[in-house]
């Protein structure tokens, strides 16, 4: 629950990270999350189509990201 409140509060910051960071920066920052290489590749491809409008949009458009992985990614980005 605490994570969900933090994520909602910092949604714009998280979306900026997903939009701004390079593929290598994302891989480095998210190292240790399972299947992260494929997730980062899918993220980069999805954001080429258009910017993410929300975290729900991010989760729906990036293959390999379910609720648990989305929370891990958000936790990691918010801790930076």
C-alpha cells in the first residue's frame, strides 16, 4: 500500500525517467530485476511510438511488465 501511494504521488517523475533515460542508463539502474534486458528493450520500443501517458499506459504497453515488476521498477527509480 505504501508503495502504491508513493508511486501515485511521484507518477510524473517516474514517467520522466521512463521517457528520458537511455537504454544503457535504464539497464544499469534496474540491474537485478529479472528479464530486465527484454523489458528495457520493449520500453524503448514502446516509447518510440509515443510518450507514456500514465503508469497504467506504461504497464500496458511494455511487454513483460506486470504489477510486481512495475512496482520493483518504480521503487528502484524512486530510490535514486
